[in-house]
């Protein structure tokens, strides 16, 4: 019975190694972790790409590694926006220092979706395997220092630039990430660099997938052929089916995934829709969110054009929509200013009714009531969908995923992915650095709020709760722009979407509005490319 956890499907900059508490693990006691207060927020950070060869004043044509006095826009002190240059250590250090100072006491866990080495984009300075390991080791030590030593779980996943040959890095990363990988997940990590971990005890889990086994450019694997049970991608998807969850680095699409990996990945997301809370990705650097995970995803030019075309095909009215056929993919913007500008997201999720201390969660009466209700509903909301391939008639293929027509599908209109309830994702705030070029040794950089998905009315307590001293603000007031720190505002450029939550119906509502409303669509495009060039 699937009742244990709901799931979110993630050189010189290092500090001295510090003793860190053991990562939260599935099915073990939490005595190693400090007692933490739940805030209902988490950080998603991705694509840091520190570059030890970055040189102030260098030319963009050299990946910011060598000067060229003809370059009209040389490399800046904290990075070079809208370029093909990676992050100087000044940017990576500032970002993690900023998160340490302003956010480490405000979040419950961290999703960290890889790419912690520079791009291999300079023929004069080829990237080496030792460099990849050294940069990943340095960033991991900083993540330990900033988050893990404070008792905040960190869930890493591999990026496509963190590898040399996909199947030859696992042993080294098991050492680099030893503080983050639960002992109970050691076997799965050594099998393929994927693992599961509880981030809220006995309630919410995360699984870090190695999506490089699904990635079309990885020629060392077979592409999840359902007739090959020994293919690494097939083995990982079999394992994922057991774990009922996903978060990863390379986002799912027909363009990125092998033709057989993609439909099975979609099938698992839809089949376990009542268990999966969300999908979080890095890799593409864009700020983009996709709603429909249909295996028939179309292509209409740029990613923006493809999204809007798909949104336009959502059936109307939404009241008649079959929500069982949808899942949501969140693609986060990157820290590296290549090709846009540094950004990170703070997500919020529903913890209403819970004790706010992690040590009390597993025995929390409200949580136990919710779990009992979910168990009862699970028995009444199981479906069977039939699909077979011709090869299924052969004996050796009968156990393949496409040849098992009687697997149960689990979807429920009352699940947290469909209705705002305990653990439902509520929204996110995206912070960015729009004036990157203005900052130098004498002018400190700043992360600013770019936009939020929340309605402006949710930023402050309503009349019924305004006198409650323990009111939990969605975003701490000191981290909001001054115009939003006082109640009373009725509209703001920072709240264009006005989503009450990030459940599937809310995302579909936004998608249909984007398809119909030109002004809102232009704002979406502006956020998506952060003022840069459309791709």
C-alpha cells in the first residue's frame, strides 16, 4: 500500500570541510538531524557552472578566458549576462553567501539539480575529469556548510556537465555526495547514480534521477528499449516505478529523451499522479513550466511557441477536462549567466494543520488522519488501462512494461497534486540579478524579486488571522520589495499570474489564459527569456 510518502519528483570557492549531520533517510530515525521548524518553503537551485578560468575583462568569444580589446562588452566582475561565459567564483560565492544569510533559516530543504562544472566550450583549455570532480567537490562542501550543517536536507542530482563518461563517474560522486546520500540508498546510487530520500520524515520524499540514461546524446546507453531489461535506462525506470517519484536534471521531452524513455516516463508520472507532488528540473536555463506531459507533445518552432501552441489545444471548458491526463514540469532558471542572468526559486507548499517541528511530524494527529483518508480513497480510485505491443506475444518480452496491461493507475481528484491540501505546492517566487554588469569590487550585487505566482492578497494575513502573532508569511517581508511589505496593495507587476496554488487545475487555468490573453502571454515570454534572445 503506497501510503508512506508523497513525492517531489532534482576550485577555490570551497570552504574548510566541516562535520555535517547525516542526510535524512527513508525508514531511519532522525536523531542525527537537529530538530527543525517547518516553514512550508524550499529552495530550488540549479546550473551553477563555476569556472576557475574566468578572467575579469576577458572577451566573450574566448568564453571569458582571455582578453580581446576589440570586445565591446568584456567579462564583468560578477559575470557576463546573456553570454556564453560561465560563472566566476565571485558569483558562486556571493550566491551561496546570500542564500546562507537570507534563506537558510527560512526553508525546509534544498533541491539542487546539478551542473556544477564549467561548460567544455574552450578548445584552448579542454575540461578534464579531475576538474569536473574538483568543482563538484568544492560546490558540495559549500552546500554542506550553508545548509546541511544547519540540519536542512539537500537533494542533489547529476547534470549533463558533471560527467565525463556517464557510467564511469558513479564511484567518485558517491564520495563527493557522501553527506547527501542516505546509507539505505547506497545500493541504488552505486547501480546508476540515482537515489531516494525522505525530506520530511514519514511524509514527503524526493528521488534524484540520473536522466543522463534517458538523454539522446548519451550514446553509451540503449534508450530504454522495453525489450532490453539490462539497459541502464530501463533498470532505472523499473526502480522508479517502485519508488513512485521523480525529480531530475534533463527535463522530459521528445527532443531530449530517447523515444522509448519518454513515453514510459510520462506513463509513470500519470499513473502515479496521486503520489507525485511535482517535477523539478534544471538543464535548459530557461524559466519555463510545462503542463501537458502527453506522449504526443508537438513542436512549433521555439520552446515558447511550442508551449503556447500546446496550451491552445487544451479542451474547453476546463470543467470538462480530464485532469488524469496531465502532469506539471517545472524548469528552473539557472545561476550561471549563460545565456541569461542568475536566478533561483523559492517554492512554498501547504503545511496547514501540522505541528511545525519535524520531530513531531510522523506522529502528528492531523497527518495520521490525512494518511488514513488517502488509504481509503486509494482503494476506490484505481483504474486499469490497456496497451500492448506486437512483441509482447514473445515469451521473453512478456514482463516488459508495455506488455503488462493490468497495472493499476492511481489518480484522485482529492490528491495534493489536484486539490490544495496538505503538501500541495502553493507557488514560487523567482529571484534574479538583472543589473549584473553594474556590480564590481566596490558595488555589491543584489538578488531582487522578479515575479511570484501567488495572488497579491496572499502576501499578508487576512482579517481573521492578522492578530495571530505566529502567522507564517508566504515570503518573509524583509525579502519582498518595499511596495509589498505593507498590506493594502491590490495589484503589482510582481504578481501577474494570481495562482492560488500550483495544482494541476490551477496550472491548466493559467495555460488557457496564456493562450487567450496577449498581454499576459507577453509577460510570460519576458519572464521565460529574462530579457534575452528567444530560442
